[in-house]
C-alpha cells in the first residue's frame, strides 16, 4: 500500500500502488500511468500530445546536445537552449570550436571573444593555447602568457619559467618567498638549520675537491678548500713515510684561487635512465638548452608523445628543476598516439654529483594529475664527447652514493671513462664491453678507465 509515489510514477487510488509514467517522464499525475503531463518530460525531451487522450501524451527527444525543444518540437532545439559549448545552428545544436565554452555570436566551429577555456585565448575565431604553465594570455596572445601558474614567473619574452626548488614565488631576479622551513637569502631558499657543525663543514669542503677530467672544463675550488688541504697533505705525508713511496692515486692539491663565475651545463642531448616502481629501468633522452640566465628549455618525442621542457638552474648551476609537459594527442617516437598521453606534466628535480658534469645530474621525478600519483628516480649525463683531459693518474672523482650502473642497473657506479669523463658504469660492466669499447652515454671510444674500487682514496687505471 502506498500514499505518495516517487517521481516518474502515478498513484493508483483504487489499489494504492505506484504505476510508472511514460519513458523519460518525471510527472504524470494528471495524464495517469503510461503517459506524461504536458510539462512533465525530462530535460532534452518534449511532449507529443496523444490524440486519443484528453490530457498529456508521450515524451519525444529533442535534437542532440539540446536541453529543451518545447517550441521547436521533437528532433529540434529551441533558440538558446543548446548545451554549453554548442550553439543553435538553425534548429539543431552544433559544436563550438575546440576549447570554447560559448559561441552564440561567432557561430558553430568558432568562439566568442573571451569565451575560451583557461590557458587558451581567442585567436581570431578559434581558441589557441597559451604558453606552458600559464593561466591566461588574452593580452600577450597564443604561446605567450599574462599570468603564470604558481611557482612560475613570467619572463621578458612572455613565457613561464619555473622557480627554484623550495620557492613559492619568484621573479627573474630570484626567489621572493620560500616554503616553510626555508629562509630567503640573496634570492635563494636555504633550509633553516641550527648549524652545520665541524663535521658538516668538513663534508661540504671535501665535496669541492672531487673532479674527473671533463675536457677543457677545470676543477675549481673556493677558499673553503684551504680548511681541508693541510689535513689531507698530512695524511698523505704519513702514508709516504711508512711505505717510502707516494700513495697511488693520491690527491693533487692546488692552491685555491678566486672562484670563477658558474657556467651553465652544455646544451644538447642528455641521456640516462629513470626508475619506476623500483624495478622498471628505461632509457630517457632530453634535448636541454641552458642559458646564461639559468633558464632551461627543451622539447622532444618519446614513447608517450611529444613534449616541451621548461625549468631553471639555481644560482650555482648545480641544481636543476624542470617540467616535462606532454602535448595531448601527439604521436610518439613510433608514430602512434599513446593512450597514456593525457597532456600531463612530469616534474624533475636533481643535483649535480660532486663538482663534475661527468657524474651527471641525479634526482627524483613525480607525476601528480587526475588518477595518477607516481614517483621515481632519474640520472642524466650530457651525451657529448669532450677533448681528452689531463693524465688520469692525477685525478680523483666523486660519484652518487646510490648511483646505479647505466648498463646492469644493479651495481654501483665506480668508474670514470677516459677521455670523455662520463661516470655511469660499474667496473664489471666496463670489463665486459665488446671491442671497440665505447661509452654508453656519448658513444665515444674509451681509451682508459679510472676505477674507484675501495673508497675515495684508492684508484686504479686500466688502458685499452
């Protein structure tokens, strides 16, 4: 027994039961079950009078993408009643231009001025994209920007450049506001430590002495190196006194001169690998362009699709942050459109290992978009051959503590290839390279290998 029926049903007073109205009808109190009241059809439907009944009728669909057609009739659409992103083209609804939410004035296939989606602007009658990481560009125009996303700033060229790591807001002169637990000094964000202590200062100074020859680029040391030179010399002198000979691979210490201004890394192809879910290792390549003002740009195509790169280096040119944004619908390197290409962005943050480009940039990457929350590691080296360096017997080098060999992905990196200077392989994989042995990063011929098998003060040299 029922006293009140829900929408879409009519109460049978005799049997006190609920009987359904006509399909797509939400009210049939007057027309009774199986029919529909004159104003009772769902949105997108209109009443068609039943000539055999005194009241009501059945519900017939309007044109596609239409909300109402009570005046125009079935299979048509009333003026101004099309869905958002559609306009009335005579008696039917036709789509506006892509990325447009209104085209009642411009007409189908076009877009009204000021009616493009966020990050798009009206380019005549169509909607064109602003630059990457841009909110609006109505004044600057397509591929430029008026207002950038958070953690980006607008360059003089009208493009959006990423702020440095741990920076909330920035400008071309540096950071303006840092994240919590970081302090702003000279335009950069530094963690607010209570103090490094003697050990921390020694470690920081030690990292400045490591270098493996990288072409014409020389290892430069700042004045803080002097704090550790004397203890190191004393250790080497004691070793020489005990053995009667100079220790193999002993560090060659030079007087510290004035610090040279930092120079950007070499532009061009960078090659390496990334780690996903701890087990998947895949080769990655980036075309990176570095400028004197620390901006990083690039583009390319991989197994997902075409992408653009935008980012920056810190003032020391040792830390890098860049965003790799895929262009939705573009073909990948095999010529296919990959369904994984959602137009998403991958954020890379890394740091130069030691003082030498041969050890590359190592850091983390992350994806944060709808339905995806992924993280991993990456390691990149410049895929470029340099001129031979100084004799390797007088060189030492520093590698990432958790760096994985780019060949086996299992053992730690402990070699420096000569003359290119790349530090990307373990000793075992180097020994198994087929003749003629070539560097897996830059493909140049390997003449000798500097190996670090037992810690930072033991080195051996192998020639091929």
